[in-house]
């Protein structure tokens, strides 16, 4: 078998010391189903979300991971618990608040029509600068990158050479892609479609990274719904 070689002048992370992350977006929540922004509001999985998590659990049955981490928000943690029961050794799910979704502040609980009526200035600013514009009373995508990027760095340093399963949110999945690629070109992150319970795989070294796979949702092929929209992009979640 021919060994993959990176382009001349580029070095892939050393697998002996780098950490491979399998980053999973949570299953559909009750507010996803209703088109409501949630951010860091603690909202449970919907019935569809439970089915999505169960489908992922079936797919990953018997897989080994050195550790399992999750956002401490219910929709992510519940997804993690459903899957972890089917993994080799049934590892405990360790909560990490750094993996929480972007804080949407005053937008929490609103649908898009409410936001258009109450916060037109925010939507105008978001269109002009989607990376740095903060949600009213909340975070910007740049803020999220700094916060959750620090969480990934902690986990990378904790598990050198290991494989780690992370359950989180659409915005944080985009951060993971940015970390793997050494940054994301302006507005490109907004074109990244992240479906519920999809798997994104990245390899992170101390000063390098690579994207191994993105938005793999093959386990959802027989399910009706796989929500793509979320709290990050200024559209109905």
C-alpha cells in the first residue's frame, strides 16, 4: 500500500504524539425541532434526536477511545451517554463547559422572525462581519474559537498519541475544523454544513493539524430528519 505523503513543504502531525479527535454534534433538540435559538440554554433531545444518537451508537458499537468528553449541556451530554454505553469498556462521559455552544445571549428562545423584528442591527452587523459580530449579550464566532480552541488544546495535551471522542455543538465543530486547518478563510466557516450526530475527525499536534473527515452522517441514511442549521449562522436552527 502506498503511504500518503503531504505536499512538499508541509508536515503532518506525528501520530505518536498528536491526538485524534472524533468530534460529534449532538442529536436534534426540542428547540432545534421548533426553530428556536438555544445557544447555552439547556434544552433536551427531541424524540428524533434520541433516534439519531441511537443510530450513531449502533455505528460505533465496540469502538475504543482513550476518553470521552462532552459539553455539559443536556443535548450533548445525553447524546454522549447513549453512545458511550455501546463503546468498548463503556468509558465515562466527562463534562467540559469549554465545549459549550456559542452564547447567543438575548437571542435564546427566539425564532428567526423574532430576531428580524427585535434585532435588525445585529443581523446587519452579522452580514457585514460574521466572524467578529457578537450576539446581543453573547459571543461572537471569534470568541467561540478562542474559548473552545483552548478546550481542545487542554484535551490534546492530556491525551498525546490517543484517540478522543468529543460531543459538542455545530459552532464548536467548525472551530475544530479551523484548528485542523490552521485557520479558516473569511466566511468559509459559514459554508460548513454540520448535521446532527455527524462525525468530524481531526488530528492535532502541538503546532500542526489536519482534517481527516468532515460531517460524516452515513448512520442517518434511514432516518427522516438530520437537522443542519444551528445557532451560529443567523438562520433558523
